[in-house]
């Protein structure tokens, strides 16, 4: 025998809203945490650029920083934040990094 929920619209709407709220809160918390992790990774990658000792090492660090920048931008866009200009200024992302977004290293 199958069990069905009551079909009264007011009841099902209230139940749906009650069940949805904790899930939405958890999703919002995870989005914020992912954005924070990506921001910290981007910050570290930009700081490492100054420690490059050779041109080859600097190029590898630039590509790594570009990948971290792209990841951060993507997470922001998935959260509805489309304008990246403030982020570029606040993280002080060099033009050399921005020019390498989308480029990957050979493996």
C-alpha cells in the first residue's frame, strides 16, 4: 500500500517551505565557504609571484595565479556576482595574471 501526503495545498506549501529553509541555509553557507577558500587560494598565489627566482618559475606562478583567479571569478559568478572590477582592485591582481586566464600548463 502506497502512502501519500495530504493533498491540501496550504498544508503542502507549509511543509515544503519548512523543509526547504534548512537546506537553503546549508547551501548558502557552503557557497560562502567555497568563496572564502577560493579567495584565500587566490591571495596566496598572488603573494607567491614575488618569490619567483627564474623566468620559467615566474611563468608557472603566473599561470597558477591565473587559474586561481579564474576559479574565484567563476564561484562569484555562480553566486550572481558578475562585476569583477572591485575584486581585481582589492586583490591587486596584476595584468600579467589576468592576461593568462584560460591558459593551462603542459603536463
